[in-house]
C-alpha cells in the first residue's frame, strides 16, 4: 500500500480514534482485520473430528471458521511486526510510516523517524549521519566538535583558532598566525676607515701627530661608541722620523712604545687594524688608492696580494681620511688627475676621481652617485677656520688660503670632501691633533649610516612568513602618525615611499633609506602574516 504523507497522517489519526472508541461492541478495526466481541471467550473445549471447533462454552464462543480467521489475523500481525522491525533497521522513512500505519497502535518515537521528538536536537531521518547537519544520535553538528559539517570549511575542534588555519567559526584562515607587528632595530652599519698618509719629507711632524693621537683621541672614542669599525692604513711602514708610519696597540698589534724602534714588519690586529705598506708621494695619493685597491701595486710585505680591498667589508660604510700638505696631480690607467690649485679644477678632479673609484669597485663604494658608499675627510694645508680648531663643513666653500706649513691648500681634496659630505681640517698644528681627531671620530660616528636592510622577523614557532603580506611603517621622532611604505616587487620599481623583500630581508629603497638615515632616532615597524595552513 502506498499513500502520500498527508493521507497517511489522516489515516494515522483515524486509526488512533478507532482504537479508543470505547471498545465493548463488535466493530470493524479497519484495514481488513475483524475485532472480536468485547467479552473475553472462555477456554475452548476439545472439538469433534469433523474439523470444526467444539462449543466454547458460552454464547460468545467462536466457530471453527472464526478460529481460522483469528489465526490468519495473528499471522498478519506477526508479519506486520517483522516488517516494522525491518523498516526501522533500514531507516526508510516511508517504510517506517507505512509500518506505523499498519500496526495495531502508534509506534514508540525513535531517532531517525524524521520527527524531532523530546530529547532530540534534530532528526532528518535517513539523512542523519556523521557529516550532515544532524548526527545519528539526533544531536546537531556544531562548529568546534571536530567533525566537518556541510556548512563548515574546516573543524579542528579545540584547535580552532588563529594558529592552526581554522578559525573559531570554522572558516579557513588566510594566515596561520595572528597578525604580527615587530619594531625593527635600527643598527648602524659597520665602518671601514682608510687612512691615506703622505710620506713626503715635509710630513714628519704631522705623521708623529697621527701616531700620538690615533689611539687615545680617535680609536678609543669610536670604540666607546659601540660602533663596529676597522682601520686600514695606506702608507709606507716604518719610523716616523723617516716619514713612515707605525701604529701601536691597542689599535695596532705593536706593543705601546714599540714604534720608537719599529719591528721589521707591521703587526696587524686582525679584524680591527691592517697596514698596507706603499709609498705615498706628495701629490699622488689618489693614484695610490686606485693602484693598490686590487693589488696592481702590491704592498711591500705582500700581506694582501689582491690589494687592500681584501680587508674591506661589503656591508660597511667607507670613510677615507687623507693627510697631506700638498695638492692633487697624478696619472693612473690613462686618467689624469689635477686640481690645478683652483676651485674649479679641484671640483673637476674630485668628480673624475669619484667616478673612477666607484667604477673600480661598485660593491664597496657604490655604483651610482645616489648609492655612493663612502665619505672623504681631508686634513690638508688649508688655512685655519675661525676659531682655528673648528672644522670646515660641506656647505663651506673651497679655500685657496694655506695654513703656515701647508704647501698647497689641496683644492682637489677639499672638493672631494664637499662632494661626499665630509669635514675638512687644517693639518699645520700637530699639537692640536687631539681636537682634530676627536672631531674626526665624532664625524665618523655620526656618519655611521643606519642599515637599510632589516632581517625579516621570526614568525611563531612552526610557521612561515607570508612575504607578500609584509608591511613597513616609519615613525620619525616627534611625529604622531607613522609613514606607511609600500612593497614593490623589484628594486627597479623603487620610489621614495617603498621597500622590497629579497633574500630573507626587507630593504628600504634608496630614497626611503636616506630618509631613515636622516632620522636615526625614528622607529620602523615591520608587520606580517604567516603563510596559510590547510587544516588536516
């Protein structure tokens, strides 16, 4: 029998009414089953041999035919019970309802009958199951129970949250960790300082002044600043009275007092001090710088066969300190350097040398003017400032006047100091070199550029940084709102407000780097997300 659900429902209530109509009279129970009289029959007696039932004793006894009908009804009821059991086991909703309708009374409600009964959160009948909205036990599938439901992207149970890729609302997270913000530490770059000292006969007192002050008035000041520095001397090694240079400890490796009678060889202080012994004449220091850089002119003791560039550090800012009482005029590899003792000649010679030096080693000194990686301090025969111990700053003009013992004012050296933004000093009073070298040390410390490469902060344990999500902001001292920098895919796309990510580092673009270096007290913040994790 197949009837639709409304019809079955109507029949269900009709059946209930028939079973509760007061029962004492003979009547039809419906569905082809005949109900007996209200009075219970007495126990049947044995019948005859003609196949009919004997008299049952009493007026309500059944005939043999009636007994046959009763037996058939019992068989039908048993079949109906079996069908009901089979239907419940298979979970077929239609079969279940049909069985209910053909039983002798309403069935007990159960989980899976498609009806939300007392104590059940849900009941979708045959649709109850482990990955459906309703479980087999008629409880509701919920986010956080660790079972993936039809409306959920993921469900890790108690592990739902920002660190495992599945949110507390069972949605896939774009990041495997909460948004991270780290204040980057602005660290000054290391500094390599190259002293280039004239060995001509007029420099005896000046060389002695260098030896007397390079430790206490220069190196120790820089050491106390915490700056990572290294000193390279480019000059002939030996006794000061023969216009040669010898550097004692603690900067050099020769014990204090040892330069009165210098050892046969310079003594280096590895990592801190190196001496490249070569004769520097009165006017050729620029050419000696270029010829010795990569070993075309080998040092007297062959300490650095490939030149003093071996001792330079690629990540270090370079500081030259020139000491001479003369001017520039020399030739190297077909190039002629001559300041002509004029202001214009000095500026022209400085530009030519700057180009040659950067071309000789772009990695160390900068490939372009914008990325120039050195400054050129000069202690020359220039006339005194007012007061005499005051250095000349880059905005001061080139001077033609000389101090008392100066041979020339060194317009080429002055021009290179101005070009690279460095200080200039007169060299004529070695007794004041303590002040000169202290000012020089202060200038070097100030010039120690902030590194524009920032290590990408470490993510939480077990996570990976999503490099595309990295953001950088820059907050100068005194500003309220930070300046947001934009990430670009390639250095070629750089502008003054951008950075790029490469080799596990955040690198500020050149103009943004200059801004950071001009505000060494600024705060830089790096923010990032983690790479998404696909929940398992």
